[in-house]
C-alpha cells in the first residue's frame, strides 16, 4: 500500500477582528478535532513525515501531521495545552515581524473598519458602506484587493485607509505571539517553521525580494530561537500566491520542504517544495473533517463525467514546481497514460490565428509537454483557412495536432458566439484555454453557454490605444475576468493591466510560460556555413521580428561602441519584418556592414543560440521574453533592456546584465565589457543554464497549468479561515 501523509493546518483558534466567531466555539471545536486525531489517526511530527515521504518507508497508516500558521497567541494559550495533554506533536509557522510586535495588516484593517465612526469610505473610486449589515462584505472586498498588492503598496493602502477612517482613542493589541512566546514553544518541544519575514504574498514580489525575505526569516528564527528551521509555509499558500521563483528562492534559503494550502494527500511522488494541506476551521468542530471526503466526492463526480477514468487521488497530482523529480513525471490526472492513449484531460486551446507571433509560437512546446504528461490537446483557431499553408500551422501539425479553423473573422459577427458554443459542446473538452483578445472575448460567453470551464491568457503588455482598440481590449479584460482564471505571464504584465483596469473582478494570477529544453540538448555549437561567420569570431545574436518596438535600431547604435573595442565581433540579426530596410540603411550609414549579418527568418534558433557568445534583447516592452528563456536553455548570457517581464527572467549580474531602455551607450558598454571578460561570461552561462533547467522548462509550465485546470474543473478547492 502506498504510504501517504495528510497535513492539516490551523490558524487562529478563537475569533479575531478579521475572523469573528462566537466566544468559546473555537476552543470547543479544536478540542474535539485534536481528540479525534488522537483516537483515530497516527499523528507524526512534520519533520519525520517529510523525511519518511522521501524514502517511501516508515510512515504508519493514517499518518497525519499538525501545523499552525501565522503565530496567533491563542495557539499558545489554547491549542498548546490540548496538544501537550494528548501528547501530539505540531509545527508552528511563524513570521518574525509579527513576533517583533507588528500586527498583521488584515487584523489592523478589520479593527479600523469596525471601530471607525465613519459610515462609508472611498476605495478605488467607489463608496463602500461601513454599516453593520455591510461591514463583513466591505472587509472582504478590501482584504481581497489589498492582499494582491506588493508589500509597499499594501502598507500604503492600509495607512491611507487608517488615516481616512481616523479611529479616535483605543489601540488594537496585537493578537500574535512574541519572541518570548515562541521560545516557550521551543522549550516545550514543538517545532518551528518559517512563514516568511512579513507575510507578504511572495508571488507579488520580484526574485531578489523573495530571496531576501525567505533568507532573512529563516536566519532570524534560527538565531533568536536557537532552533533549526528547515520547513517553510508559503504565506496564503494558494496556487497564485507563490511561483517558480518562490520555489527556487525557498530551496536557496535552505528549506528542505515547503507547504501550500492546496488540498490533498502527499506521497513519495509529491514534490517536497509544494506539499499539500487541508485547512481546518476550529469553529466547525468535527464537521471540519468533512472537507476531506468532500474533496474525494468532487473527484468521484469528475470521474463519473468521464466514464472509465479513475478519480484522481490527491497524491497523484504531486504539484511539482521547479526542478524535475527523479521519479516519473507528474500526471495531470490519475488513470492517464504517461504518453498518448487512454483517458486523459481533454484540453481545447482557443486562439485568434496561427500567425508567427509570440503567443502562437508557444503552442508547439506546450503541446509537446502536455501530450507527454498525458493530456489530449485540440487546437481551435478563430480565423478561417487563410493560414493553412504557413509555417506555424505546419509546426502544430508536426506536434501531432490538426488545428480546426472556425472561420470567425469579426468580433461583432452575431453568429460567432453561438457557433463557438456549439463547437465547444461537440469538442467534448474538459477545459478551454483561450489565448489573445478575440478568443478571450468570444470564448468566455461561449464557454458559459457550452457549460465548459475556461481560463484565459494575455500575452501582451497593455498601452494607451486608439478608442476602438481600447474598447476591444477592455472587452477582453472583462471577459477574462469572468472566466475561472485570468492568467498573466509575468508579474510586470499583471501590474500593467491592474494599473489600466483597477476596477477589475475575478481571479488574476501569474503563470510563466516555458520553453522546450529538449530542443537544446545535443545541439551542434557551430553556425551554418551560409551565414559566413569567421571561425573564432565572438557573435552577439538578436532574435525577433524586425519591428521598431523590438529595439534592433538601439542595438545597431550600440554596436558602434562594441566594434571599436572588438573589431572581429559579429552582430547576428535573426528575424524579418517591416523595419528591415531601415535597419540595413542604418548599418550602412554607420559603416558597420562588414560586422552585421541579417539572417532573416530561420527555424534553427536552438543551434544559433548554442553557437553564439552573447545575446542582446533591446525591446521597448516585454510581457515575458520567450527568446531570453531560450537563451538560458542554451546557457547563453543576455544583455537586455530592463523592461517588463525581462527583469523576471534575467538575474542581473548573475545570468546576464540589465540596462535602462533608451540608453544604447550603456547597452554597448555592457556588451563590450562582457566580451572582454571570458571568465564572467562562462560563469553567467553556467548560471543561466541552471536557472533555465530549474524554472523555464515547458514541463514545469504544463504542471502549473495542470493544477489550474484541475481547479477549473472543480477537482481541488481550498477551505478554512485565516490568511495563510
């Protein structure tokens, strides 16, 4: 029998300002819950349970680990005496800033709203009522919006609200433990874990901030409590609250395991940095355990909708994120074949067209990784058959999928939505994933009519648009926000959309794309002879459509400086587009014709990247630059303009160099200095390759989307109170 570990999570025991409850109900409820576990389960320490999961041996049947998040003082006053009386081990995940005496922002917010003499407040241009009947709804709205902000914006928002509501007299006493309380826990034999430094939603922070936060939290807890801190609980812990960067940062900070609040059981295949937990509500008493069979019931219903497909065990969805496990790849759903055949998740990708754009080019690596994970993929294209002969259509077919062309050419076609809904019903898909504006705008209402869950992905960074185009974009944002999830490919992209559309609704999350790492294995590191690149010459490559926003004109301006210091170097421009004539004229005017090569559109990008010395990306804006991730897969350092999602792909000074946009002088200087420093180039190449393998693989991307598809189908859901 496969050994499994059930991890349970509690937050506060009694009611607080943020989570009100009747006095005493939490104490009674958690007592019943812990007594039940003592009688009917085998409670193990979290540390032992995680260690035994790795080996697949030693876990008793009905193994359960007990955890508490946030560090509420009533954990010590109420839960700990019960745990000690029953002889149950537990792990408490603490936040150093709360131990310092800082009150959690959500408690401060709830207290301020409850105590304010005001009857309403202004929030994002709207008036929200503070009347007793509306207070809970207003609190939930503000908490949801503020939780999605980064640390700086969150602190400013809470401060602004406190100033506006101006509570006279009185002071909220922190409901959290102190360092002295935490020391008592350690002396009583309880384990301590990290819950980050200040309970920020880590996915909202950049990579450097995440690393600093997790390292600081672990070191402070270990130094003050003289106790080893090996396990992390992600703040909030839901799928959208941490990302691949978070997982890498957690491992880099020295944690051997990390906990989410995704419900499910854990077994030896579960990735230790994304262990699953059921969140418990003390006030529910023994009824709190009913969420576990409800979880399985939802899976059973999903199985009935797909006859012949066994209901998924939570342990089979191991939630792997980051580096691949040494065992078999995670299956998207239990009962699926590992490659082809058998019952599988049936995914329909809906896209505007199959041109040669960035979103379209991501289809091929996604299809390959998804099919390897056992997903049955279909592709539906809104446009007609005008693209039947292009290269992208051929690539999709080569990946094993025949695209279906719907012939929908106009957004205002009154037949479009009914036609699309009929197609979705007959496609027998489980989930629709819409990409790009028209597909999202039409797909959301069509999916509702067809009773199919839909998720939507945007691939561009928004900018001011002419009136008609602005209306179309607003329609697509509204439609996406009504779907099961609105996906952005980088934190920067989501922030840009949030700035333009602050009064949004729905679930906005970040899931970064991936690239086909296998395409870069065993590649010949030489240039094709037709490019006529002298042997031994350093080559700086730029890959992208020759369009003004891609910034090749800046790179050519910078190349003058590089050529002066490295006359044998070559600049290789790969791509075609409307700017080619202007760029060629600029090259000739600057006297750079001998050192700049226009390679045109090519299919052998992995070979060219692998053979190059350095890559340049000079774009004006990027949602998430796929080609920069591909450079990492080729272990190629990158000098890039610090724009959009580029900052989330390049670790400045480690995997490449970031320079300000519109500064070709600094761009040229950075390239010239790296070409003159082979040891730094080699170190960056190694770091870029390691990071790409850990974070940017298409398999990792598919795994993250697989978890989201499960949620869209109702296979997983969260439960319980608390902020994580």
